[in-house]
C-alpha cells in the first residue's frame, strides 16, 4: 500500500532508479557523461573544502555513506554514541537537520528536540542517547556551536557527514547495505556519491543486512572493501505504544499479541528492510504502508489499515503528532554486530587521537 499521489510517484521513481542503478547497461550507460561531470565537480569541491577544514579541539568520528538512500547510518550512530558514553566519553552529535528549516544559525537540542526543529534523524538520536545535538548544513559551524554550549563534550559524532570535508575528522565509519555499491557508478548513472575506492579509506565499513540477506559483492576491481569490516543486523528489542507510552520487551509484546496479524508502516530509506525484520521475528504482516523517506505517515492512510496493531519505526514515531492512534506501536531494534569488540577498538582509536591532540597543543613531539 502506498500513500497519496505524490508519495506514490516518489516511491515509484525511487524504485525505478534502484533498478537502473543495479546494472551497467541501458539508461545507466546513457547517463555516464553526466556521471563523469558530477565526479569531476564533486571531487574538486571535496578537496577545496578539505584544504580549509576546521579541526575541533576534540576528536571527531564521522558516520556516513557513499550510497544514496538509507543504509542504516542512524542505528550505527546511536550504537557508537551509547558505546562511547558507556566507556566514559561525553559525546555530542552534529547533523545537517534534514527535514527541518534550520535557518542561518545552528539549532541545539537544548532549545527543543522535536523532529520539527532538528529533523527526524537527529531528534531520534537525541531521544535514544540523551546526547546534545546541533544541526546545521555547515557541520563545522554546528560543531563549534555545540562545543561552546557544552564544554564537557569530549568527542563529536558527525551523523551523515562523510562528504562534509569542511569538518576535519579523526575516524570514519562508512555504512553500506546489501546493495553494496550498486553498479559502481557515480550519480546519476549509479547510486554513488563518491567512487567505490572511497571505501578503502574508511576506518570501518559496517554492512547493514536484512534478515537472510547475503553480503554484497566487493566493489569492481577491488578484493578488500575496507581494512576493518563489520556486519550489522537489527533485531526487535522493545515496543512502545505511542498513545499510552506503555513499553514492553519484544518477547512480552509478542506473547500478549499472540499470532494475530499486524500492519506495518515505514517512512525510511528502505521500508522493506523493516518489514523483513518483523517477519523474521515471527510477525504476520497483513498490510504494509510505504511512505517516502523523512515524510510523516498520514493519519488518513493509517485509518485505511485493517484493525489490529500497526508497527512503525522510531524514526516515524518522532514525527507522529498527538493524539496518537492507539494502534501505533514503535519498534526499537537492537544492532547485532558480527564483531562485538569493534566498538572497543573504536574507543581505543579515539583515545589515541585525543592524546595526540593534547600532545600537539602542548608542543610535545611523540
């Protein structure tokens, strides 16, 4: 089930482009000259910004991707923030604030952390972690504002900041999904913002796979996509009823609902991944509702769904405005990593970066 004429057209266009970007033939080949021009201009812009990049006084870890569309950056950002907090850090988050009209000055979560002010993903990250958030298209300006307002912040996490080279970074985490690099071509002939070789310069490559989804093939002409590779799968952990705030473990909710069928709705980059996770966890889905990424699920579309629970993502939940439909339940998923120790390694790498900054500021050569 799709939503409205504009929503339907948007999803159909996305599906069409995904089909084109999965092959090196036909329309993709015709668009190659535009890809070459995009690559030339993009590389020039990234180099120019990197030459004058601002380096904050605290370490910076960037979470991003080279593939357009949702790959799973938000759950990785949340996992990184929570892991660093548990290890004694005081993280702060900077993001673009997509979906919110930010204006000339950065917005801080201190002044209101709703999706209308920060954008849906920054609002979700703040709600999940409690970390202070600053949003602005200029990530360096957002970072400076956040550090001024929160001098206790000792590490910055740049959400979706890979191509924003005006903010210097110490570590990079690239997130991809089962599509890998698609046909390996740059926009608009392919799905890539940067060439496939960009993966090799990341510190970690996290591959987000749906239930039963195989690993993507290696980029064209490259045997090893990244020096440190981790697989992430999401599994339902807790469920919260939006109308009442009632919060249950996944097992408790499943026991309460029994085998009754549910509907599922998602306004994320790849809704099918959310639906596949639910099915793999034993849910019988009677109807699905796909909404374009970052859009709010329309109330009238919810009314058209059959009786019974409607499962939605936390990203959609932060955009739902009270009073809430009593059938709405937000499913919080926990990331399961193939290497559970990779966050320990990230912690140690950031501590090394912090020591190097302290030594450099003191004029000490190690």
